[in-house]
């Protein structure tokens, strides 16, 4: 591969190389030098996050299924400051499931039961719909499947739940398998400089 082709390949595949010469220096040194080098999700490109795409049939689960880690490095995160604390949260409940005697849907949406809700203030026992809740995502359970993210956006939700790459978990594979699987080129590498493949990267990508 010529030098020019190689450069093009690196640019287009998202592979990156640090400007410093890692050479025989250990992986940790390279990793520290590239502290800002990370994979991120572009929210306006991700199918699950971006506005205008709705419905369970459109959910993209590639972030959950393509990571080399047993439990993906991607998680759903709820920004509590933007959350409406809705009683019937479309990310918490499967709003298409039958309604129970309390007026609430009988099934939850998350297939991994990773979302919990805690009442805010005093519960109104006479009107279950007149209560507000804080929704929290259990990162030990969430695999970033994106279903809740798809539901928590206009017109049903406020968009407080989004998908994020957890950089404390991500191995920063040179060739991220999620980026390769992403149908929208929404998985991007950011950082000050590209970095070359290391021994450890070779095992993951
Ligand atoms: S992304 Fe999937 S696994 Fe995680 S909380 Fe949402 S629905 Fe559950
Ligand atoms: S770089 Fe590797 S560990 Fe990180 S999200 Fe991609 S596949 Fe998973
Ligand atoms: S693979 Fe791409 S489109 Fe699919 S959920 Fe991940 S970032 Fe979004």
C-alpha cells in the first residue's frame, strides 16, 4: 500500500495514530499520551439519538452487539436536568403493552431491566398518574441497545437519554468493531493526533 493510500485508509476507517513515536515504549505510555484520543457517538447521526427517526422497528442495536467487550463499552445515560420525570415514561414503560388497573402500562421497555425509577416527593395514592419519578440507568446492566434512547425523544420524550461511549471501559481499539458496523458513520474517533497500532490494539481490531 502506498503512503498516500495508507493515509487515506487511516482517515476513512477511523484508525488513528499518535504523533509521538511510541516505538518500543509500552502501551500505557502511548495510552496516556493519547489521553484525549477516544471514540464518540455523533448524536445528530446516530439513528437512535437523532430526531426524525422513531419507532422500535428502527432501533439500531449495533452498539450493543458489535463491541469486542462482553458487555459493550456503550451505555445509555439519562441527563436528569433535562428529564421530564414523567409518570408514564416511554423509555421506562412499553407504552404499547396493556394498561393495568392503575392506569399504567404493564410491561417495561428495557430488555435488561436496567432502568429503575424512584418517586420524587410524596406519592399520591389516589391518582397514580399524578406522580413524578427520577429514572436511573444501571450501568452494570445496560448494554447500550438504544431502545430507551429511541423512545425518549420527540414526540414522546424530551431527549434526556442518550448513548455514550464510556471511555473508562473502552479499549480504544484502532479498528473499532462498532464503528465498522455502524450504518450511519456515527461512531467517530476524536483526539489531538492519530496514533499507530500497538500490540494490544492488534488483539482487538
Ligand atoms: S440502552 Fe437498552 S439496555 Fe440500556 S437502559 Fe436503554 S433499553 Fe435498557
Ligand atoms: S473501540 Fe473497542 S472496546 Fe471501544 S467501543 Fe469500539 S469495539 Fe468496543
Ligand atoms: S451503531 Fe451507530 S447508529 Fe447504531 S446505535 Fe451505535 S452509533 Fe447509533
